[in-house]
């Protein structure tokens, strides 16, 4: 009988000890209450609190959690109805505050985020709500994090998942985008035409400048060539004049003969002459040169001292095909 009683007592002690041991999983913290009053927080691992005197109040998840915000119908500042939803990332930093400062932490965070989402997006135009999601997220994060600080909760991120405008507004936005793109295309095309015309005008200007410079250089070269030719002509004339002054009649004969030949050759190169009948014989040319030489000698006053050279007899005149015998 005594053995049975001792066994029963040992069993009760074992049950009491097992009830007093609290094993807390990693990532959680338990609040410990002493007759209903919060006393401490049980950290992850092995904890011993006497049963019947201490009990676990709340099991708080200390890991970062995600709370889904259901879709909301919001009226923007310009009276456009949009539907939006989002997510909230938060983490409990103080288990005691999260357990005893708010009744239902998850419902409180969701309601707080939903209310501020309506407030923030309702103060913006439709275009702003569609193009400034980062600004909406930042404003929501600042407001909700400040409100949940008293609950021992840190809001790490607030994200807007989707914004759905009405179908008619979507169609109007599509037409607006198309018109805007057509406007940009027209502007770019006009700017391209303008740039092309400017470049073409610049090219023509540069071409005219280069052409004018070329004409100027060519004129300068032509003038320089004429000047050199004139100088050579003057030098040749001076040499001939000096030779004549020295009594050399061959020089003037050569000079006059050259001019005579040049004059005769111009008849052949005349664009208006197709056929030229011009009887020129060497004896006539020599006789002419001789006569010119005698005139030059008389002009220089040397005819008295030197015997005049006999001029060659003129050649016999040729008969034409229709002329008779000479009398």
C-alpha cells in the first residue's frame, strides 16, 4: 500500500514537473502570466515555470510576416473610381506590447492600412495614382509604421499590388496615349526635316564658298600666267630690239616671220572657215621677209654703208585651169 502511494506521489511530481517545463520554438516568444498578470517573456529554448502558479499567456510570432490587404474601391481626387489591393510586411519587436497593447494585432494592422490607403490615394489624381506608386508606398509606410510603434510592431514594407481603373477610363487613356505618340512622331518628323534642310543649306553654302575660292584661285593663276607671258613677250621683244640696234637684221626677220606664220595659222583654226584657198609659197615669204628687212635697214640709217641685198625675183604666176597660153 505504501509503495503504491509513493508511486502515485512520484507520478504526480513528474506530471507537475513536466507541466512546469516550457519549450519555446525558435522564432517565437511566449508571455508568462502569474495568476493572470504578465511577469516575463519566455525566450526560445528550455524554460521552467512552476505549474498552477505560472502559465503561458500569448504565443507571439517574432518572424517577419505578410498581411494581405483585400481589394478596395477608392475615389480619387478627380472623382475617378479605382480598385486597388496590397500587402503589408511587418515584424513584432516586443512580444509583451504586441500581446497586451492591442486586442487583435492582425485585424488592427489590416484596418489601419486600409484606412490610410483610402486617405493617401483619395488625395491624389488618377494619373498620380498610376504613376507614383513609390510615393504611395512611402507615405503608407511612414503613417502605418508610426501608428503601430506603440504595439511593438515594425512595418518593414507596404506595397500596392494592383490598381485597376474603370474600362472607359482605360479606353480613354489608350486614345490619349495614341494621340500623344502621334504628336511626338509628328514633332520628330518635323525636327528631322528641319535638320535635313539646315544641313542641305549648309552644304550648299560650303559648296558655293569652295567654288568661289576655286574661281578666285583660278583667276589668280590665270593672271599670274598672263603676267609671266607678258614678261616673256616683253623680254623677247627687248632682245629683238637690242639685236636690231646692234645691226643684226636676222633677228627682226625671225620675229616678223614668226608673227606672219602665226597670223596665217589662225585662218586654219577659224571656226567660220570650212575651206581656205590661200597660195603661200616659200619664195614669196622669203621675198616678203627680205623686203621688210630692207625697210628696217633703211629706217636704222645703214642703207648707205651697206649694199642692198638683191631681192629675189617674184615667182611666175601660175595659170588657172581656164586661162589660155601667155602672150
